[in-house]
C-alpha cells in the first residue's frame, strides 16, 4: 500500500495521519480474539494500571501470538512506513494499550522520542508509531489527542515521570504544551474499529482517562530504521526490542489466512 502525495504532505505538515477503515471488521476481530488470553497472563510484559488490576498496556505481543507476529509485518502498516522512512526498519515495540472502561488511566502529554532517546539512546527522531483501533474510539473513552504541527517546533524539553501512572514516561510540561497548542491546536483521533493512525516521534500527544463504559483498545507498532537503532539496553526487550532484522511485509490477507498456514 502506498500513501498518496496529499497524504504525505499532510503527514509532514500535521505530524500525523488518520486513515479511516484501513482494516476490516474481520481483521480487527482476529486481533481482538487473542487478547483475553494475552491479558490474563501474569508476566512483566503486561503492565497493569496503578489503581487497579486492569491491563494498561500489553507488550511484546508478536513474540507471544502468531496473529500479532503477522500484524507487525502487515503491508498496510509496513509499506507506508517504508515509504516515509526509505530504509530497512526493525520492530521496536509492539503493544495493545487497553484503556479499560471506567478505569483506563491518562497518558500524559509526551512525544515518543523523548523516551526512545532518554532511555534507549536512539540517535534521531525517525521512528513511526502505527496504530489500529480495536474498538470504536470516541470523545468519551480517552482518544489520543495530537498537538497539530508540534513536531515542527520541537523536540520540546522533557522530563521522566515515574509517579503519575504505572508506566514511566518522559513528559512535556504545561508551559511547553500551552505554547505548542497555541501554535497548532488539538485534534482528537476518533473513529470506528479498523481506523489506523501514523504519527512521528516528536509529535506531542496524550490521552485522558476513560470514564465511559466503553473500553478503548488500540494496537500500536513502532518501526525504526536499522541505521537509527538503540544504543543503550537499559530497558527490557519488550520495551525496545534488540532484534534489528529488517521487517519484510507479508501478503495483504495475512490476518485472514488461517494461523499455521505459513
Ligand atoms: C494512548 O494509548 O492513549 C497513548 C498511546 C501512545 O502514547 O502512543
Ligand atoms: Mn506515545
């Protein structure tokens, strides 16, 4: 799959793309069907919320599930990333952020490169974050909110926050967030299941708590050029994978073909 010239321009201008209906109901169903088993596991890859036992984020999924090992090679995610980055890409991080009904906690204002650089010594802000909505995401269940164009005014100063939630994150302070919002405004990324997002490493984003009765599960794949790989191994493999083998896209129907068929 190739992005159009207009989509590429939008991406460069805004720092993100929202791609409605990129994945079908049955593809989303395949991805969702694995989650009860994966979320039930007690292992370090499953981070639980600070105030409850609900899974906040479940990582390393391509090493725990055949379905997710296909998802990270899906051509509708990998080919646009290759088109933008023009390089051999490795799978940096693979997760589902759950944001459970009534208990899903905030993701503070941040941009991913602050963590990729601060924790893992990634040299340049090149990585792309590719999302697939596994639920409807609406204004009530904690959509990702992007500060439009913030990637062009950054990277903003960031500090490590280990207190606010169960997940340590390098965050941006309120003064810088205000300055960036004044310049670019906010966009909430909403849509039905199967909607996809692409956003860059210095785009400032966050999401509020889920007070609604509707869960908000989102699959996230981070791809990074092999030439821009991590230089520090402080975090466990599931937070930044060490396997730098370039990802090779599978066939377009890879999530529909029966598991075990190759
Ligand atoms: C979220 O799941 O709301 C935040 C995800 C991210 O920061 O990529
Ligand atoms: Mn992020």
